[in-house]
């Protein structure tokens, strides 16, 4: 049952003191957001989110200094993943323990972490804060693994431009044509082509969703002021 799962280690620590063990179970159930009425339920009678909360409470009840979480949210639906992700972040702050969170979901990594380690073929290729990893990737692998990226070649050097830094304007004589459009709700992903040259753009809000496949556009990145410093793609 839920109670037996969570009480396993506290019962070993408390011996025959069942009152302390029960108190420990109630404490951890409350911390991870499980209702007391679930104590006698078995795993098959719980939702996926409840099962993950039980597993977390069982692990936390051991009093760890470091907790390894190996893709704990991978089997949950999108809405519940976001909810539990935020709860994990608050729990980590409240308890003040180190959590090692293994994930292939870049949003989870960026939103949860104080420090990120990006691995390539078993080797740590970059370690840093989420902002450092995202805005200053050390290689194409890191740039493409954490977020999406355009690679703009200028003066013999390749510069990384994130799709959300690309702007677009309707222009019948524009150099680019909208090749694809993927509406994602809060933002819209576009692919723009000019011959063999293809770039990605990620525009937000209602205004950003108004472009259609086949539209001719003017596009660039950085500021929109004409003159020196404006870099058109």
C-alpha cells in the first residue's frame, strides 16, 4: 500500500515506535501532496502522478543528502509534467537538498536546474547555468541539443542565432518565403527558405501567428533599425 511503501525506511529507523512511523508517513504524504485517504491504496489503484508522488515520498523519507531522479516525469501527460515539475522545484527549495535530475526534456532541464551538464557519447561537453548553456553553447551539438538554432556564417565564422531572435515582416519583394508553419498556441514555429538557405523563426503571440505558407517576407535578427549594425539574413 501507499503507507507501507513510504513507511519502509521510517519503520526500520523507529523500531517498534509505530506512532513516530505513522507521523513520518503523514508528514511526507503532506509534503508531496498526497491525500491521507490514499494510505491504503495499492499502486494499480493510483494515477501516474500519484504513483510518482509515492515514489518521491518513499525516497525522501530516507533523509537523503543527494537525491537522484532518473526521468521521473517521462510517463506523465504534458499538463501533469508541468505541474509536478514546479512542485519539485518548490520541494527542492523547501528541503534544501541536492537533486540530480536526469532528463532528455530540455524545458525540464532549463526550468529546474541551477547547473546543467550536457553529455555527448558519455562525455560531459559543457557544464554551466541554464542561461550559459542556452545563450553560450560551446559547440553545435550543445546548441542543437538544448533548444533550436540557426547557424549564420559571417566573415568565415559561424554565429548561432536562436529562432526566437529572428524577426519577420510581410514584404512581397522579401528574400524569404515561408516554407512551413507550426502553430503551438503561445508561439508559432516557421521555416523560411531562400533557395537552399533555410532558417527557423519562432514568433510569439497573436501577431506572430499571422504568416502563412507561401508568404514572401523580409527577415533578420537583432534590432530592426536601418543602417550599420542591422544584419539581414
